[in-house]
C-alpha cells in the first residue's frame, strides 16, 4: 500500500570521522518546519553507513534529477564503493553533495527518534541550494518522470 504514494528520490549522505563520504538512496524525506528550517529523514538501522550519521551528527539531502536513476540505483546497492567514479564535492558542512542533483540540503542533526527498524533524524538546515531541473519520481516500485505539457489544474 505504501508504494501507492509517489515520492521524490534522494541520496542522503554523511561522513565518518576521517571525512570519508557515505550515502544511501532514500525516499523517506520531508520538510518538517519553516521556522526554524527543519527536515526529517528516516535511516534504516541495518545499512552499512548507519553508524556514521551518529558519528558525524551531519547529513546532506541530495534531491535527484530525472536523469539520475542510475545514481539512485547505485546508492541503493549493497557491497559496492558508491562514490567511486562519480562526480561530487564537499558542501559547507563537509558532507558530500552529488553533482547533477536538483537540490542540496545540508543539515546538522538536532533530534533523533526511534522508528522501529529506522531512526528518524531531524536536521536543522544549515545551507541549501536548488536548480530548476525536473525531479526523479518513485511510484509503485518503479522510477517515473513528470510528463511534459499539462501540469494540471489548481483550485
């Protein structure tokens, strides 16, 4: 049933004590508050990079563009070097920002809550940027792109 809710696709990144980048694909992300600016991400306690979120106290949300399906699949794959051969840079907080993403949100973890097999992290936004590109969408277990033309009606 949860797959019937369309979401954007993100790669959440963090780092270890030495500054090495880690990340995973996630669609459990949302804006939480405008004042102060807060976002929420849910991280599976079983993923390899889970301890580094606690260690660094930082994360970045990379909002993927419609042309980054391969990148999303890469960061969802276990047992590979996810940053090898891809273009990225360090943000102002030192966390990896993926080139080509339509937006980046750099955060400092301010709260954490148990969410069963996930931890719910609340991040205070330290820096953010966005472009006008189109998002990658996930719906019913498949990647989708927004259609050109009629954006729908409001009201």
